[in-house]
């Protein structure tokens, strides 16, 4: 099953299309990717490409399905997340992930990870070490009861790089 997970992650990274991304975020991300591609090979890990979308996970967290999308249905249990292609094939990288919601949720679920939170409870920051699989890293979240609808922003800093950003809308299903 791990081989399937890695294959799906690679396919998701290769299919990166920035579907529906706003120009400012897409331009910002393009500048980050260009700077990383031009950086010396001995420099720290940095992102070369990225994709955001809907994720379906198995109970053991293996990826069963990934579909690029900048719209997430407001359905409890709906998975979503990002995949970053890096300038290194393996190892571990330190990542700061910052998620900002349109308003404070009823609860924040961090899976027990140490985190920081803004005074207004709208922004959560997680500092984590992620394992690089075949040149990619990823993070997934689930919609939970009490998540507010609206525009979300996730900023991902890989080992101090400029942020890769993902804007998406959490919307009521049709």
C-alpha cells in the first residue's frame, strides 16, 4: 500500500496545475519555485512545484485518491491538503505550516502537535519535521464540525524558504 501512496503523491505533484489559484498567489509561488530551481544544489531544501486538492485517505493514512481542486466541500470528513515537490529526493525537512480561516472555528484539531495560535483564533501555526518521499512532502487535513465556510489560506515554509501559498474555498455542497 505504501507504494500506491508514493505513486499517487508523485502523480499529484506531476499533475500540478494550480487550478483556480488567484494571480497573486500563483505569481508568488512561481517566484518561490524559480528561486529554488536556480539555487545551488548544496542549499537547503526548497519547493520546486506544488498542488492542492481533495484527498481520500485509508485508515492507515495511505492516499487512496487525490484530485486537484481549490474548492473543498463543507462535508465532515472531507480530506484536503497539499503536496510539494522539493529539490531533494529523500531525508527529512522542517516545515512551518500556517493556516488562516475566515473566522475562528469552534475547535482546532492538531493531532497533538505543538502549535501556536493567533489571539483571534483564526490562524494556527504548526512546526513539523516531514519525511521526503521520492522528492515530495505532503500534509492533509479533514473538515470537521464547526469549520467555517469561506476563503482559507495555507502558507508553507520549507526550512526557511519563502512561503508557498494555497488559497481555497470551503463551501456548502451542491
